[in-house]
C-alpha cells in the first residue's frame, strides 16, 4: 500500500469542511478509515483510494476549495506521475492518505502552527 500525508487549510467552517471532504472522498470512489476532530480549527482524515483515482482526487480537492501546502502539491503530483508506471504492473494499488485540515479562523492558533515558515 502506498502512503502520502497532506496538509491543507480552508476558510470554510470545520463542520462544513468535514462534510465537504467526506463527499469528495466518496465521489472519488474512496473510503474514510478514520475521522478525528483535533480542535475547533483542525481535523484529521485518513482515507484510502485507488491509485487510478489519484488525479481525480487531486482535482476534487482543489475544486472543493482546499489550499494545499507546497509539500502536499508535490506529493500528489509525484503520485500522479508514478501512477501510469505503477498501474502497468497489473497489481491493484491502494493509496492511504493522511489529510490534516486546518481552518483560517483567527481565534484559533492551530492554523498558524501549520503555516509558520521557519528559517533554515
């Protein structure tokens, strides 16, 4: 099983965001394995999806209004690029996705922790 971890944020309220993400996952033929509310401004989703649907998922996340962090864009892009080579092996491939979601709520500090850039 392939695994990727994604961090994203949205301006939507937490309950609306969780509902929207559940709909995105199921519309891309995925299934939610775990859903956890971490705080009023953050949640975590772990879901699985067929590798063949990864490009559809990437587009659906963008269409749903998620702002993906640069590493999330890179992980999804690499998975899309590798998809054609991995699928040609004839094996059914499943991708396990850990999605960390934050809201842009000014009252909560959780979002700032995800987006703070530290000098190297």
